[in-house]
C-alpha cells in the first residue's frame, strides 16, 4: 500500500513537470538587440570582419532561437549551429564572421533570427558596410586572357575579332592584291 501511494505521487509529480516543460516553446517573449542597424566604416575587398551582437531576453519567458538565416553567403554564424536559448533577463552574444571578398560597394545585410517572439515569428538584425576595391590592383594580361577564354572566346576570336569588328579596307588594297597575282 505504501508503494502505491509513493508511485501515484511520483507519477503526478512527473506529469506536472513534463507538462510545464512542454509548453516552453509556445510561450512568447521579447528581445532587445544592442545597437541594431549599425553602419560600419569602409573595408577593403578581401578583408575579414568579426561582428558581435548582444541579444537580451527582455520578456518573462525563456527565449528560444530555433534558426539563424543570413542574407548572404559572406556571413557565417560562429560557434553553435544556430539554435540556442536565453533565460529571462539574461543576455547572449551572437558572433558572426563577414568575408568582404564577395561584395563591392555599399552592402546592406540582414541576419534573421527565428524563435518564440511576440507579434512575429522572426526578428532581424541589420547592418551596412561599404566594401572598397583595392585601387592599386589592375588585371594583368594572364588574368584578362583567362577571363576571355572562360567567356568562350578563344585565341582566334582574340586575334581576328568578331565578324562585325574586323575593320575596313580600301579599293587600292583590293586592286593591288589582284594585280600582284597576275
């Protein structure tokens, strides 16, 4: 009899604990991203930049980030695979690596966080940066040749040109070649 009371009490306690844990993902919360919509100083093309965003859970429920999507392949989330949680009132640092070799000029990037947010299933972190090409770099003959070959040109097209770009000839040249053959 004593064991049955104990087993009933244990099963009631376990059901209460499991039901409270299952509902955590459905409870909504709010967040604050420190210095969102940043404007970074210009960067030379090819340089790496490490970015850190402080995310604070300002709600009363645990924040559960289920996925992180970046707007460009030039951004990589450091550390975890993109899923993490933040207890109420606590902060967490989100670290990203930016590779500027894949962009030139003004670039605006979005990092989309998916989770249990109030009013929307996602939140965006936004920043922009100007990527400047190196002014001291000019392409040499080998690079231009390789680009032309990859574009489908070939040596004949490089030497002879297209049909509509062959230039001109004079009547004198035509008459001279006829008289030379006699």
